[in-house]
C-alpha cells in the first residue's frame, strides 16, 4: 500500500509540470475599449495572440537606445527650455497598469511627455517594432531607454 501512495504522489507532481496551452483573443469594442478573453467574440473581429508575446515590464531597466525614432520638432519651445528639459516619449497600452502609474508620475511632477499607444496608434505600433520591445511601457529620454517604470530609475536618466 505504501508503494501505491508514493506512485500517486509522484503522478500528482508530474501532472503539475504539464504545460497547458490556451488561446487568448484580443479585440476592441465600439467604444475603443480593449478586451482579452480565452474565447473569441461571436460578432466581432478579434486577434489571436500568444501568451508572453507582449507583457507589462514589472521591473525597470535602463538601456542605451540605439534606434532612431523620428519626432517632429516643436517650434514653440524656446532654446532655453529645450536644453533644460529632456524630451520624454512613452510607448504604452491602455491595459497596462505600470503605464498608468508612469503617466500619473509625469503629470504630478509636470514632466512633459509624448505618449503613443501601441494598440491604437500606427506610429506607436511601428516605433514599438523598430525598438524591438517585448513589453510596455518603453520610455525614451534622450539617448536612454527605460523598459518598465520606477521613479528612481526614471529620475536617474531624466535628471542626469
């Protein structure tokens, strides 16, 4: 009988290691709200996405940005302001909680930034691909890139 319980226990442990594959569908409703589900909507066009294809960065990492992203120059800014503040560009998604946290921080601290939603903006999608990004937010500050967001890491590249 002891062998039988050992066998059941080992079988149970092995069953935990089996990978389950499920389809995940993404679609945008009439109001522009993005939805994710394991079932495709019946009367709407949806996109089948792979899990792990796109994530929210849960920790922040500063890297050099070697990809040139074209931004239209802002003619209204004086040269003094241009040199005092670095340009901040954020690639985000409506469903990303970390992106919302970053936006709140920027607004609270009066940090001007340009935001591109990678799901809704053609430029956002194209730039995101050029950056070879795997998750959101991606924050560009001058020649530096922050994958994810933390106040400390953002300030280290913004204030330097």
